C-alpha cells in the first residue's frame, strides 16, 4: 500500500503550478441565464454567493479535450495518469458581494496537495485557492477541493439501487428537486463543464460505471445556498459533497435557522454550513 501511494506522490513531487490571474467583465447575461435554470429571480446589482461559477469561464479548443470531456491540460490539473476527477467540497468567505457590471479579477493559486489511500485506491486531494477583487479591493476568497484518482475504481456499479421517492424530513426548510437531463445540459453550458458524466448516459454506464447522468456537484451546492438565501444574507459557505446524485433521483434540499443545509435521498449526498449577516 505504501509503495502504491509513493508512486502517485512521485508524479506530483515537482508539480508546483504558478498563480494565474484572470479577468471578467461581470456582465449580467450569465446570471440571468442561471436564474432561469434555478428558477429564482435574477440579480440586479450584487452577485449571490457562488454565482461567480458562471463567470471566469475557460473554453479550450475542442482538440484539447480528453476522452472524458475534461481538458487534457490545465494550470491546476495534476499530472496523474489516466486521471479521474471529482469535485469534493470547498469554502467561500464574502467580504463584499461581487457587483454585476464592474470588471473583476480572480487570482488562483495552488492551496495544497495531499495523497491518501482510500478503500477504492490511492487519491490525490488538490485544493485551489482563489481571491476575487473589484475596484482594487478583495471581495471574496474561495477554496475548492478536488479529488483525483489514477484510473477507475471497481467499487462503482451501473446497477446500483436508486431512490424512488422523496425522503421524510422534519427540517423546517425543505425543497424537492429532481435533476432532469435538460437542466443538467443547461448548467453544463453555463459553467463550461464538458465532463461527459453530465450529458452522455452511455458513457456514464459503460465507462464510468454510473447508473445514469450525474447531477453537478456545484448545482447541488447552489440548491442549498439558494434555499438558505430565502431566509437571510450569507457571509460564508462551507460545503462537502459526499456521494453522487443521478438524473431522475428524487432528493430533498433541507436547512434550518442554524445554517445547517443538506441534500438527501436515502442518504446524505451533500451538506453545507452557512453563516448569515442578517436574517429575514
């Protein structure tokens, strides 16, 4: 086991990507489109928490995409052979909301790399740290955690049992959600996410051993923060993605006044903790 981990560590030993600075005009069109996907009112001035995910987009040439739809190369894509990627979680701190129509700058740097051995094999945990500025001031800081493995795990199955009904819950805040393929397609387009697990069902089953299309992790997080936003303004979000949700699965988005949020079916798929600057 130790020898296997050391092999992955060897691939990452000299990987030290430099910081990357990007700019976005923060035009309102992307936010209006996301509002329609989420079926919430479009923002007029201030960008809601995590809506920056539809800004600062990267569209590499088609020839630079790999068999899974992900880019083959990138500043923060680790040199892991036969790379498989999963969005695992993150944290956001809001000093001031980003404002629409005001150009913004994002600086991304490597926050850390850790190699661990899990039940399904070796994994590399990569954290990207991002800082957002407008008018020369830091408006937000964000950390995003990704898990990379070399090759596919044999613990997944396309024939796994799936939930058939919404779970019971006594949470004071609740919203039902089913991720239809059309909504997943629109969210993929809005976030420039070309990963085939979100739109190519034969690929999901035959290559990645999933029973159906995978609902985007960021979409699950946005469902939690949007439910929380109905009850107050947010200053921070910490979230973790535990297990995938598949298209057609009935899930319940839950929350309470303490800011404990979750997405659940028969098990918890995602959870978040939010802090409020003020409550409604």
